[in-house]
């Protein structure tokens, strides 16, 4: 832990692995006030409370830190939670409204990296990369045909900054793109040739379904058993958003029964993925440890936005405000 005294107290309760420490933005944060950093996770409520109890600003780096009503109610000085990410599902927003705590995020910062990961997962499943790699390592040689994405249909659930970048990548490999989102940008769709439809249309038509909505009360469990049953038996589901958006048990059953052909997953309901989980035993699933946005470029861009969010809030003109 490092600290320096000043009027404004900024606390990073969960800089593990290090994102702020040693970064260019560390010094920029120190210029805004006293900065205190903890180099371990704060997954337990009591530990998080201990670390942020006297903070004016808390920077949430890791999803394991849960800013619950119970914790927030005891942080009488806390006035700003700056989330290093797009999703804010780790923060009790209703409690923040009641307590007068501003919550900011960093929309769009990771769009290129997350979209690349989503396309990689789709290609990995379609091209049977994992299976063929293992065959070669075992001295065998693959004979089973692999799939291609060119000429197929990409369905995007959630067409915000990441979904839009995913659409560009899908079109770049020759895919037709359709989308469903809470707030469709019809003008963008007309410019790019992406059509919007109902979720049912997207799920039943797409060869690859890629999820890019933020986890909220509206999106939790969005893809349940009924929705998954609409997908084609040859289709692939890709999730780089949040595990809880998909009914995980229903997805396991769909994959095991051959109801859908495969899945590429960077996020899970429980993280890390428990040992022996059904996903780890399926050869039609490509797994990634929630690293879609973890590139040096996105870390730099994201921390710059966090600094800008805090600076703007200090100056009385907050930006990227969730509540």
C-alpha cells in the first residue's frame, strides 16, 4: 500500500494484478489528491469497507469488489466511484443514488480489443482450433472438415461501441450482420448495412450470435433456455460481456445435447471457472479467462478515461456518469 496526504483521498482497493501502480496515470492521480493503492483483491465486504471507509473517491479495478449497500452505507466520505470498465454490475446503483455517490464508467474504451476476442473465439470454434491443435500434439492428423464464417450471418446482441466494432470485423470477413439492441442506432445501421430486428429474428437467423450488452437488471438472464432454443443447431454462441447474461445451465444443456454447435466464452457466472465445470469437458467450447479487454492499449486508454472522469468530477462537470 502507498499513500500521500492531501485534501482529496483517492483509494484503489483492488489493484491486483497491477493496473494503476507503475502506470503513467498513477502520477496524474497523485496530482489530483492523496492516492492510496492496495495490491491485493478486496473480495470480502469487510476488507473492501476497511480500505474505502475514509475515501472520497474509490477506483474500482476488479469485478470481485462488490460495492454493496451494506458497504457503501458505512462510507460517509465516499462521493465518487470510478469504475475501470464498462459494466457497473458490481456497484449497487440504487444505494449510490440514495447516498449521493456519483458512479462513472469508461464506455467504448475496450471496443477494439473485446471485438477482436469475440471474433477470435468464433473462429476458434468454427475452425476447430483447439481440437486440431490437440490432435497434432498427440501425433495425429485432422481429417474432419472445419467451418468458415465468410458468407454466414453474424447476429449481435447489444449494438453499442463494442457491438458496432464487432459488426465491422464480421463484415470484414464477409459476414452478413444483423443486430438487436435496447436502443438501435438506425442511422448507423443504414450507413453500414447492418439491419436491426427482434431478438427472436436475430437468434433464429444467425450462424454466430455474439453478446455485447452491459449486465443490468434488464439483461440478467436475457438468454434463457427459451431464447437459446431459437438458435440453429449449427450456430455458435460467443459471450465476452458477462456470464450472468446467459442462463449457464441452459447453455450447458444446449451444448451437450447438440441443440447448438458450439460456444466461445470469455466470461462465466462464477469466476474463476470452478474446476471440473461442464464447459471444461466439452470439445465444442473455446474458453478464455475474462481477458477480452486486457491489452496494454486498452489499459492505457481506460486509465486515461478514469483520470479524466475524476478530474471532471473534481471540477464540477462530471462526465461518463451512470448515476
